[in-house]
C-alpha cells in the first residue's frame, strides 16, 4: 500500500521564505530580517568553498579506487558549512555529524585525518580539543545531546554571559533534516530551552534523509519547530554563504551573551547521493537535482566577485574594499591550491597505516572485560589460520 505523505499545516510555510542575501545570479539583496556583517572576506570564503569541494571530489575518487570504504559527500552544501564555520569564535566548540568536511577544513584539521575514519585506519582521527571540533558522529542525532551536555558545562564554568568576548563561549552543533525525527534531537531541544543553554543548532535541510523526503517527516518547516520548544528559529538560503554566515554569527553572539539556543535551518540540497554506497537516482527525480545544480553556491559567489570586473565593497572591511577586479590570476591560484590539496590527499590517504587487528578490542574499554578478551583470542586465532597460511603477517601495512 503506498505511503500517504503528510500535508503541511495551513500557513506553516513563511510567505517570504528563507532569508537570502546573495541571489543565484550573484546579486546582493539586503533583507531586513538579517543584518549583513561588514567584516567579510569574500575572497577567503570563495577559496575555502572551492578547496572543500575539491576535497570532496578527491575523496569520492579515492573511494571508487578502493582506498576508502565509504564517503559521505557534501557537494552543494559548501556555503552552509563554510559560512557557519566563519561565524565561530576560536573558543567555540563544534559538534559535527559525519558530513561536516567544510567545517573541519575551516577549523584547521588536516583533511587526511577525515579520510582515516572512512579508510578504517582510526576510530576518530583527531583530538577534539586541539581545534575545538568534535569527532564525527555516525549515530543520527546523538551529537545534539553531546552539544547540550557541553553547553551545560560552559554555564557551570561561568564562560557564558560574562561580558568578556575573549572568554564567553558557545556551542555550534550540526544536524541534518533526518535527525529531527530522532528522539535525541528533540530531547536536546528541550534541555537547551529549559536551561537556556548557549547552543546553536544548525540544520542543513538537504531535502532528503537518505531516501525519505522531508515532507514525510514533518508538517511544518524546520525552523518553525523551534517555537514549540520556546526558542528562536530562522530559515536561510543554505546555498548563500553570506546568509549562512550572518545568521550563525548573530545566533552565536546571542548564545555567548546568555541569550540561549537558536535553531538555524539552512535550506540546501545534497547534489550527490547520501554516501558512495547509495544510488540516489532510485528515489530522486533528475529534474529536482538539475534545479538545485543551477543554484550552485560557488557559482553565485564567483558571479558576485567577477560582476563588472570589480569586487563588491561590503563596507571596506576584511580585505574586500579597495581591491581591484578579480582576474584570472586569483582563480588560477585557486586551481593551483586545489591541485596541491588533491596530491596531499592522495599521498596522505595511501600512507595511512592499517591498524593492528586488536586495536578495536583494546580501545573499547579502559579495562578489557573477560568476554572481550575471549573474543580477541578467537579473532586472533582466526586471522592466524588464514593470513599466516598465506604467508602474510597480521596487521601488515597495505
């Protein structure tokens, strides 16, 4: 029997739609609902979005070559991630899902460490405190409760609402639209609201939770759900890097000052399949994908930068004003950086060591229980019988 899809509640969709500051044609369009910050380095934004896209493209190629077991693509979501990341203060803490490669890049992580997780070389790959960027969370929605718990700690450490901008701290947690159907996420919303925690929930509504469209999950838009918990919700064009940056900066500033949580909905689209193990053509119409390809976040910023051969001045701050036109030298330099990144990723991925077969057993508990010791012994015997018979060493490097 065909599944009956939920119909949106009458009047649920805002008449004015998501906030957009930069149109798909690259034209600045101020919106009274959201102030555009003056200190924006547009060249840096474009550079990082372009490099993040190349990171994604190379990772997919490595997976197709058998170097990675899996890869969750972010193509189409570069503006949402880079824009949000640029709004962070150094002391803020980030809790990602498993697709925030752009945020990881902006926080300064070596992208090879991301590849290690999907190659099976590591169980995490980085120290979350070094870059204030948590480990990837594969359990849908679990990171929202982690973020709320961290926010509770910030309040108790008295680093929220003190008035010291170098000390006050907020939490930025990422989630997809599918996570909104998880109990953990709704519990996180409830706790964040009840305790007025400094947590900004950044939902990348890429329209599909694997093969389930958002329409089967909710009768109301993502941002509107915040009102039911008692805190603000805002919807922005997720392919507009300026709107994503401005909305996240405003929400984080409010959170650090003691103003409580915010839910940001970045309306975007994952151009590629959910992961490299998925075939999106089985459930997504090609016309829908083509429509969103035309809204490419990189292309709209490129159009803006090259309009009339001049950089558009957003206030003369952040390296924007007073610069000559963006010529081919700038984009040629971006291409050179992309190639260097690709070579770094290929070499770094293949140099990752194969972990010892015992590592997953030894690193699960601080003190290995007897049952796990028994399983490790059986696993070691099994490998010895197979690998050593073939003249190979257990745990040998590829």
